[in-house]
C-alpha cells in the first residue's frame, strides 16, 4: 500500500500536486472562484494571523475537541466542504468524503453540484 507524502509546506504540496495531477484537475483545485482573488488573499491573511506554538512534553490527560455548529454537536472541529467535483478524482469521491466526515465526527457540507443523489 503506498504511503501518503509528507510535505514541509503548502508550497511544497502545490509543487508535487502540479507534477502529479492532470492540468485540468490541478487548476480546478488551486484557482480561486472569484476573479479578484479576494477569498484567496483573505485566507492567506488569516493564516498569517495564526501562530502555532506546539508544547513539547506536555501531558494532557483528556483532550476534548468537540464543539457545536448551528446546534449540531461535532467531535472534530473541522468541516469538510468539497466543491462538488470529487467524482473527477474518484467515482465514489463525494460519497467517500461524506463517509469520512461522519467517521471523523464532523460535518460534510454537500455542494449543489454533487454527483451523487442524497440517500442513506
């Protein structure tokens, strides 16, 4: 079973993705939907505001990452929001993403352009 690559930076991940993905898929992932790139620049600005300070050798007996989003309790504080084109990468991409989000204890935000019907 192949292992997932580990990247030291987002720039490094982008270089590898550009090498490995067909151009149409790579461009769909990295090109912003807004022509003035407001979302991209705002996301970059917000990431610059976040400083990650890992605490080495710190013991925490119990970790609780749970939170509430619009009245729904989730155990993992990250929402999955795919653009609705995951079938381009894999026939079951959108279904698999929803299942993975559920297993992780979080929410999958279903795009209008999803390629699968909503059924259980």
